[in-house]
């Protein structure tokens, strides 16, 4: 009984860690894309200002 409980908890922890990892990667990719577009917009703005 205790062994199965530990096994289930371990599986839940692994799954949650996997989801968090994937979500973290996804948000990291999104933020880098946003950062690049922001940098690009800033460049465009500075060019148009000049």
C-alpha cells in the first residue's frame, strides 16, 4: 500500500515537473521572441527619428 502510494506520488511529481519544464521552455521562447520584436521596433523607431 505504502509502496504504491510512493510510486503514485513519484509519478505525479515527475509529470508536474515535466509540465513545468515544458511551460518554462515555451514562455522562455515566447519572451525571447517578444524581446527580439521589441529590439527591432526600437531600432525602427530610432531610424525613423533620425
